[in-house]
C-alpha cells in the first residue's frame, strides 16, 4: 500500500503542480484583496477536489460503460502523462497542466477565477483526471490501495490550497528559475511513471 501511495502522490503532484498553479494564481489576482484571494483559493480547490474524486470513484463504471479495457486505459493514460512530463521537463506550457494563452487572456477579464481557470483546467486538468481514473483502475479490487490513492489526492489538494494561500510569497521566494527546476524534476519522474504505465498496458493487452 505504501508503494501505491507514493506513486499516486508523485503522479498527482506532477499533474496538478501546486507550485505552478500558485504562480498563475498570483499573477491573476494581483489586484484582489487578501480576503477575496482566500475565498477564490478555497473555492477553487474544493471544486477541483470534487471533480477529481468524482472521476476517481466513477472511473471504473465509465470504463465499463464505454467498453474500454484497463490495458487500453493504462496505455492511453501513460501516453498522455508522458506528453505532460515532456512539456514539464522543457518548461513548456500546454493544456494538460496549465492554461493556454487564450484561456489566460480570458481569465484576466474575470473577477472570480475560482472555477475557471483555477478549479479547471489548472487543478483538475486532463492530466489529473486521467491519473485519477488510471490509478484507481490500477488498484481495482484492493480497497486499501484505492483508499491510499484517494488519500494521496487529498494530500496534494491540501498542498495546493496552502500554495494558493501563500502564492505571492512562494512566487517571490522561488522566482521563475526555482519553479522551473521543481517542474523539471517532477516532469522527469512523471515521464518515467508514464512509460511504466505504457509498458504495463501493452504487456496486459495480449498483443505481445
């Protein structure tokens, strides 16, 4: 159970990226009051948490309904996470873990950014949603492992909330270079996990 918890924590931390989310949050809330920032941070994290937990719990049912095998999900999810990991290593913005330039421009016009873009796609983005389904499906039939996955998700969400509340301080402390270093390290780990998911999916598909 410890192994799955560590893998889940690393995967969620990389796909959600609390530090990256905090940096974008700080940039988009420069003119907001401290009280308003706290409300948006809490609301955004709660909404994102509800979305991700829903995907985690309903993922197995969704796969069965669509006729998707676990092997196919492992392979497809691994490819998606690998692409996100590569973008993180090269410090490139993508729609997997960050907002696109068009989405960022739209967000600057909003007074309340808790739902968009904070809750989704920054926290509950395609990468995090796919990881939630993939990790829960991988722990199918083992309640303790599934609990470990949910616990890891909640822990990363808590770290994300703390990062949002301390966004301005984190941004000043780490700077752009510091945040890119963290992103690159997590990107390497995520890429390695993604390749393992792909290998597992191909092995269990029966193609080889």
